[in-house]
C-alpha cells in the first residue's frame, strides 16, 4: 500500500514540475489544473497520515508529513497568486518544489523502515 502512496506523491510532483516549467515559459495553466494538483496533494498527505498512524514510530515518515504540510501551505500561497491572476513568484515556486523533493526523500527513507 505504501508503494502506491509513493507513486501518488511522485505523480503529484511530476505534475507540479510540469506546471513550473510551463509557468517559467510564460504559459499560465487553467485554475482548474492547479486546484486538481492541490487536491491530489492534500489527498496524498491525508493518506500518508493514515499510514503513519497505522505504522507508528517511523520518524522519517513523521518528518515527511510535516514537510508536506509546509509544502501544501506554500502551494496555497501560490494558488492565491494564481487566483488573483498575478504572475507566480519564482522563489516561491522553487521553494514549493524544494520542499516537495525534501518530503519525498524523507518518505523514501521512511519507506525502507516500514514494517
């Protein structure tokens, strides 16, 4: 089950990376795609919390949850920029992606320790 969760996070991150590249090239995506990306990310975080409760004591997974929540807050800030039809700040986009990669790295570390 945890493997599917990793796959979901990778899918969400791949979509986010594609969004960032398109944004950098000046092509703003429809708001609906941003909403879908965010909802899928939140669903993945909720599923991760459920897995962490079921398999307690795996510290990297707990840290990954915290990092992904911070990532989601950054995504909410980006969504606010997008909803107000402003250009996304590159620094926030890069931090959002960096936090997502850090969360995924922690998740991989925790995956190897899952019972």
